[in-house]
C-alpha cells in the first residue's frame, strides 16, 4: 500500500524541461517510486527503452502521473493574483513564468497557500492515478 502524501510530489512536471521520458516509475510489488535511471540500470537499458522493456513485466511497473505545474500556477494566479500580474505572467515563457510566479506569490505572502493548493492538486492526481492503475493507497 502506498501513501498519497509520500508520492504526491513525484508528479510535479515542468514541460519546459523537455524530458522525453518518464522520470519516475512505480514498482507495484515494492509499493515505491523508482528513478528512471535506476530502473534502467536494473534492466540494463537506457531510459528511452524502458517502456518497451517494462511492457514485458505484466504491469509490474507504472510510469508516474504528471501534473503540469506551470499550468497549475497560472490557474492559481488567475484566482489569487491581480489581473495585471496575470497578464504579465501570461506573456512569459513557461520557465520564466514559473520563476516570476514564485516571486509574485512570495511578495503577496501567498506561498504557504500556494503550496497547500499545489499539494491538494498533486494528491488528487495521485489518488486518481492509483485508482486507474489498481494501486492500493492511503491518505
């Protein structure tokens, strides 16, 4: 059984990082996340070959869920930050927007609220992912 609180942060995903492979995989037998590099060494393959190698493992490993953090930041900004700030953020690249968003929430003393909001969304995504992949979980 896996704890949602323990796996939630693994789902943080930043599209601007341009990774072309899953960074984390869940081992259903051990009920734990495994770094793609480590899993690649277990199967003696590179991270890009993992999906085809793992397909032969009968669902033993599952790629981690993903939550697009810059998109979630923008969603939060539209509710809690000024229109001027939202307009400014929307004109930036995802990477720059992420940095400026973190600066803006700190200036507005919303950082604690943001991290609770983010954790709630990550936890919800993790719970849904567990259900879809038949993984037993607790809060």
